[in-house]
């Protein structure tokens, strides 16, 4: 299901197969165009390198999973959990274990956390990004992806 590639160190060593991506692409487009209020608020704060100069992608596929937000350089997955996640705890745990097995750090926030304590959410993300930067030792590229 996953393919290995010989890309640069910043590029992933796995990718979603073309056949699977064709099935996931419509879902990703729909989720991007119809975000929850919490997802929308968080995206407005993460986009254009506003937090620790980190580039995030939204509704990003990792193998057979779609994650809400992903920073490739820091290998940081951010998941926004709505009410449905109360009933899918076991599935979420399996998914998180798989994502972490690829070397990713997974942060989970509820819709309520994002909407009632937004600055604490951004602070936790910023701390995770700085920890990842200190582990990898790679500086964030300045100015890349910023529109002026």
C-alpha cells in the first residue's frame, strides 16, 4: 500500500498510493471546503507559517489515513476531535499508533479546547514544533511559502 521513495530528507519516505489517493482526494477536498469552526480557526492560525515559521498542510494523507493538519518538517500531526471521536476511541488509538510508528508526533485537541482556550492550543503546538526542531537540528527556512 505504501511506496518508498528516494526524495530529499524533508520529503516523506512513504506516500499514499495513486489508486488510494484517487479515493481519498474527494474527501480531502470536501473537508477543506467544509471545515468545522474549530478547524477553520486553527487553519487560519497555522497557515502561512504563522506558528514557529512551520509550514502546515491540511487534510493531508499519510498512507491510508487523512490527518487534519501536518507539518512535514517537524513530523507533527494535529488532529481536531469532534463529537464523533467519543465513539471511535479504539480506532483513533490504532490510527495514532500507526502515525507514531512512522516517526510522527500526534497532538489531539477537541473542538471545545480550540474554541475556548485557543492561545493554550497554539502554545502547545509551538512547543511541539520547537522540540522537533531541537531534535532534528534543522532550522526553519525563512520566508518560504509566505505570500506578500
